[in-house]
C-alpha cells in the first residue's frame, strides 16, 4: 500500500511526523509547503511541494 501524507508546514506537519510508527512501514510520499522546516524534517522522504495562491476562489 502507498500512502500520501498531506499537511501544512509547522505544527500540522510535526503532528503527522509524530505518527511515524503508524506510517513508516509503508511506501509513502508527502505533500506540504516548500519551507525550510518541511525540507529539513523530510530530508530523507519523498516530498512534493505545494503552493497556495494569492487569489481567493470563493
């Protein structure tokens, strides 16, 4: 099974990372903002950066 872990950088990403005993045995990849904390925390993981738009789509 392959899982996708998605969270914003900062606290949300940290909380997901703390669940490592749950996801570490699976093939996985991460989607998060391309920031220093996420690059550092996930340096040995497959990470796809995401970006947010300055425009509001309501």
